């Protein structure tokens, strides 16, 4: 397996984990309580965005020749 493809697979896995952690943080009780008082949870949104970006980049690396 070429190194580029392995790196892509690793990025997809890591991106999925980061996105999942961001989703869990966004769905937490503290996040929902903060939404009631007007506080935003930027950490969860950043984790979701970075995770999605890693998944896309990893998929492109894994699929492209």
C-alpha cells in the first residue's frame, strides 16, 4: 500500500474521531445549558469543522492515484 494512501486512511480515521468528539461535545448537557443563556460552544464547532476537513482530505488522498 503506498504511503499516500495509508496517510489518507489515517486522516479519515482521525478526522472521524475528532468529528465524533465534536458532535458529543455539542450534544452535551453543558452545551445545551449554555445555549439557553446565550453562550456559544465554539470548541465543539471547531472540532466538527476540523474533523470534517480531515475526513475530506484523507478521502481524497486515499482515492486519488
